C-alpha cells in the first residue's frame, strides 16, 4: 500500500543526512497526496484526477469542483459560460460577509457557487448548471438563484434541454428571506420549462440538502445521482431530534432514495457523460407529448 511506502521513506530519511533527506523527498511534493475519507487510503492526486476523482481502492466519489465537472461532461472547447455580471449584496448587513465572498473568489476562481452556460455533450447542445461546494458549501443566495433561473429561461428561449448538477448545503443564511425566495423563483422557472416541453435532467451529487433539494433539484423529468451521494432536506441529527426516533440505515443516501423511488438511476461518474448523451438522444426531436 502507498501508506506503507511513505512510512518506509520516513524511516529512511531519519537515518540519513539533511541533504540526503531533501534529495529523497523531492518525489513527494507537498500537497500532492490526499486521503480517501472512506477507506483511508493515501492517493496521489494526479492519478486520482485521471480516474475521475474516484478512489481506485473503494470507489468513493470525491467531491468535484465545477471546473472539473464541466471538463468531464462537456466536449472540449464547447462550453460558453453566461456572463451575467450580477453582484452579491448584503441584505442582512452581516459582518464580514462581503469580505468572505471576496476571499472565496480569490481562492476558488469562482464568482459564485454555480457555473452556468451552454455546451455540447457528444455534439448534443445543452444548457448546463453546475453547483460548486467549494464556494460557501454551494449555498443558494440571490445570485445563485438568478443564474439558475436565467439558465432555465435561456433553455426555453433556445429550445434546449437543461442539466443541473446540484451540490449544496441549502439556502444561504447570510441572505435570510432573500435566499428562501430563490426556492420559489427557480421552481416557477421550472414550471415554465415544463409547459414549454423542454427536457430537464437533475443530477444529485454529494451533498445536496436544504432549499436546493426542496426546490429545483427535485423537479427534474429525470433524476440521477452519483453513488453514495447524501441527499435530503434537514440533517439526520436534526430529524432524529425532531421526531425522537432512530432513522433507517443508509437514510438519505442515493441508494436508499433509489429504493424508495425518489431517484431514477444511480450513475457512476465515469459513465455520466454517456448516460446523459443517451438520454438526450432518447428525448430529441419532440416534446413529452411526442409532437
């Protein structure tokens, strides 16, 4: 195992001079290794990325940035992100909220917790929204809600299917009721999409909770999920304290929800692009009435 090799190298380093240590450690750069949260295996990041950020030892799906998700799903060079230039304000005047947003923008390279645009999946054009848990846990505030709503309306205008990858802790508490209003706004936009006859595929990734689950994420014509994704409204501890009962084993996992009819299919990340392409071809050329 990789961890055993690392231990041997550390033992070797302790027996040699400082110069020998530096020379020997040069092939283990800082920040190049990551531990799997499920099997605890130490993995080389570059190999992990080449494997779709899936642990080769246990199959655990690591959380993906929106950038890597787009790279995996959309044909190279075809993604054009919507440039809405919507700025986040501070409706509750919370201390350091704007400063925190600026820090996250610099750290992640994102302007908000969702990336939206138009691209092609094996040459089939789609509108795509990808939420990013690296930005305030993918929480939905005014800007996120507006970007998703705009994308839905753009899909209606261009007569294109829309795919939304959800990853969120829910509504953004720093924006109070304004964030809760995004649930109604996005749901109303989905209803317009439904009446227009456009295909909407919703994909749950780990984790998807709160107001996102309770709005657009659960309204897909087809609902997919990644293996072992945690999906729900409130957290398990809150639910248990509220109802005063033990919860079923595996409660809120994608597998549990598939068994109970909330999810249509669980799709391995390596198969996601081909699965989406097949669904797009299946629904191409007409609306749900077959016209």
